[in-house]
C-alpha cells in the first residue's frame, strides 16, 4: 500500500514537472510581468514582423493590458531601426540567411543595399573557392597521370 502511495506521488510530481517544462510563449507574454516595450524591441532585433503582436494579442485575449500595443510598437520601432542597417543586411547575406523583408519602406534601402552587396560578395567567394578546389583536383589528377606515364 505504501509503495502504491509513493508511486502515485512520484507520478504526480513528474506530471507537474512535465507541465512546467513545456511552458509556452502564452504564459510568458501574458504574464503581468511582461515588458511589452522590451518584447517589441527584441522581436524587431530578431528580424521578425511587427505582426508578431497579433499572435500575442490572440494568445492573451482579455488579459492583454490596454497599453500593451503602444508599448510594443514603441519598442519595435527602436529595434527595427537597429535591425534595418546596411551592416546587418550585409551580415545576414554573408551568413546565407534569407532576407526576412521586415524593414519598413522608409528605411529598407540601406538594408537591401547591404544585403545585395553581401550576397554578391558571398557568391564571389564561393565561386573562387569552388574554382580553387577544381584546380587542386585537376593538378592532383595531372600529377597522378604524369607519374603513372613516367613510371611505366
């Protein structure tokens, strides 16, 4: 009987631990501790769309604070200005990360310019590396063919 009780307690604690380890964004976002300004800032800095707020709004429902959208947009505006730079566009293209197309029209030009130049630079480097590899293979093949013809 005592073993069954212990087993029941262990299973109960495991179930509770399982619930905690599978927390969702909903629990975090809709928390009374949510810093909506910071959430908007980090969303933009990660290159995500401003429309991410729509998901938070749907998740929170009536629990959404009245000023959440304003705070979120204030943070997002700062973050998207930091994200949509020439340097960041160049870096994303160098890392072969797809252009997320989240930059507003007013500040998109520099980001897109950096992305295009970064893409062209990465492509040129890849072509040069591919050429160098082919040359090494060609020389190795020539050396083998030359050695086998002189060795006979």
